[in-house]
């Protein structure tokens, strides 16, 4: 891909506030030149930096990690380019890749200290502004807003259909909230499934997806009839699928890069290198532009510094995801979720939804939001199998007053949301410190204490209150009965070294959104298509109705993303 503005924009992802001081030092900057290594913990494991120094320069930075190509690895590559080009440590974490880039910066600073460098002096050097024009191309046949699974699929397909394409992404990396998906992708009628010996039908997929009265049949049919072709298309990009969907015969998995969602996003992102698609990161869409006839012909955006830029096109595709990061909008639509957080990693603030509504777009099922009961702020969801004790926790949950408030379990979202701040603390023993939780200890999300007082201090809880709660629990365990809430499983005392973490209920997936038709055109409140405006993925509603089938969220993104790219290109090219 001709990433005409990507280098400048990646640089703009960093928080840079220091005065310019990039001059050759008279004395050695690094008193112990050589090659040094340091290791910190990332989201997927260790991140090791090997950094080489001369007396006055950082000459090389090598990164060894298992971080996601399109997120953590891409962000660290950007930081490496910035540091080497400017000989400066005036860098900050990158949005969407906070854990990876925090580890990168810590490891880099460790290497600098080993080399005898002065951290204060190096962070006082400003990053030189790029001389490259920020937005050299602002007109294209198709403008795609959002570079998650839906947006990437739309951009790639529009390009394949002969349209010129500009792809706009609000954050500093592609992948969006698609990367939060943990399941596979539902499909039927693909050559891939036939070769795998999977006996499923399009009609069967339609029946499975039509699981509630709110599901729009024309959208479900469009999805099912195009799902197989989408799978074969992804396979042509190098994705290797397996039929390991458990009880869901329609679900395919692709785990080369860990999760199916990550594998699919990486394949699409890599495939863009051979296209003429122009990608702009750190660019936020704020409003849509219409002509005198009401057709959508452009989108107004802001760059990382708040400067306005307008992109013009014949077809505009909204692929901006849900609104989990917009607590005000979330509370307006669902007042009972005022205390909810989210596990969405992308900056999903409902931009596409709000822009479309301003033009009279119809919306459906906005209140239908799938919750995930166990989300750690800054990290994301913790699956039941990784909780202390699993679905039946071998732990206690306490609120900000260090008091138990319910019989602990996975599905107690309402009880957690009713707490003063909508948050809870999970307290457990070293016996339940599994591999995932050990990793969270390394990342700082799980803290420990050799005494209850020490744990309380590390969690920010009142020590006396927590001690009283644990004493009551231990007494109940000895008696064999939970005297407060009647919990029956895992009545095990909390003794020895203790661990804990803070968690809340996450707004996980948004079934509702902008209403589209089977051609992915956005529909207004009169039932008419808004000319020039298309949408795909979690920003839309109607396909899921009020309940999402496992595997259909990922399918929604890639199937309708591909369809929107096809129809938008056809519209633009006449």
C-alpha cells in the first residue's frame, strides 16, 4: 500500500511537549557505549529490546515480542523510527497499544541507563516535525471511515472493484474493536468448508441467525448468502481456516496469529501493501458533507492537533464501531448502565452513529447491548476459565467499602452495577494464581499482599473493613455455610499470601445501530436509502436484532464490510 501520510501521522500519535534540543553534544551522551538488553511484560508475553549505542547516538533498536502485528508491534515499530530519527526519548504510549508501548518505553529506558545515558536530557529533546504534507490526497471514489475488520474489508474490496480509496482511522493503528473478538466466524457455502468436510447450508445459517423477532430477514439472508464467498476471499489472502467451532457447526477458526480476529485483521492489513489505498491514522471524522440534493459527498475530519480537513468522494462508508467509549451516550440510551465500563480497545465513541443520525438516518435496537461481567480496566475482559476458580469463583468479591455484596459468580452484572462506583474487587489466594493471572501480576493489574493490611493498601481499600470481611468469610467457611448470601461452592478460606484486582461490568457488543438495507445503504426514517452513504459492522443494526449469536459479530464485520465496499465502488463508478 502506498501509505502516503502514515509516517507523519504515526509521529503525531505521540505526546510531544518538550523544547527542541537536538544538537550534537560536546561530551559523550552515553558513557558506556555497547549493546544492552532489557525485558518487560507486554499484552502477549515478554517484550525484549536489544539496543546498540555509540558514544553519542542510539544506533539500533531490535524488538523481540509476540505482540499483535497491527497493534502492539506496529506501535513499537513507530516508536523505534521516532527514537532513531530524533535521538530523543520524548515519546509516550500509543493509544490502543498502551500495554505494549509502556513495556517498550520501560525497556528502552533501562537500556539507556545501562549505557550510561541521561534520561532527563534525552526526554528533553523534542521530536522534529515532519516536512511531509499531512494529507496529500483528499479526494477518492470511496471514503471509508474506520479501519477495523469492516473498514479494512470495505477498503480492500472497493479497491479490487476499481475504485480509488481513502481509509481514515481515528486511532494510531488498524484493527479496531474487531481485535476484541475471541470467537471464530460463522459462514456457509464456502469452498473452504467443503474441503474441510463441513456439512452446513446457507438455509441452516439463516435459520440459526434468525434467532429473534428483531433480526431483519433481508440482512440475515444477505449475510448468509455472501458469507461463504467472504471466507474463500479471506482464504485467498492466505488465511488458513479450521473447523473447530465447538458446538457451532457454522463457525470457522483461524488461529495462526492467536485469535481468529487477529489473524483476519493481519491478513487484510498486510494485503493492503499491494494496493493504492491511502491510509490516514489519527484522523477523526466529525461530520458528513452533502450536496444540494442531499447526497453524501464527503466527510469532515480533524487531525491529531485539531486541524480540520475535508475528504471528498462519491461513496462514503461508515465503519466506526459501537459507542462503548462514550459513557454519556451509553447512559442516555441505557440509564441502568451508568456505572458500566467497556472492554473495547478502539476509541468507539459513536461517531458514525451520531453523524448519520444528523442526516436523518434510522436506528434500531440501540438499547440492546451485550454485557461482559468481568472486565479489568486498561486490560480488557477476563474469561471465566481464567478467573480464580472459573465460573464458580474460588474468591470473594467486595465493593469499595471492602464488603461482600452478593454470592460470587460470573453472571452477577446487576449486583456489580448497583455498587456505589459500579466496580468490584476480586480477592483470592495464591492457589488460584493461574498463568493468565500471573501475567496480570507482571503487568500490574493484579496486586498482592503477604497480609490483609498490605493487600488492602495495594488495592486502595480500608484495611480494617477488609480484615473484617475476610474474617467473616473464613468463619463461614469453617462452619460450611455462607451466612450472608448462601453461596454453596468453593467455600475455601482466604489464608496466606492474597491477591486482588479491580474489575467492572463491560459494555461488550452493540447489537443496534444505523439501519441499513441489504445493499449496505444507510436508510432514513422514511425507509429510503440516503444516497452515497453506506455502513458496515458494529455501527449498524438490524442484522443481529436484540441478540448476537456467537461468531456472527466477526462475520458481521467482514461480510458486510466486503459488501459495502462492493456496492460503494459500483455507486462511485456508475
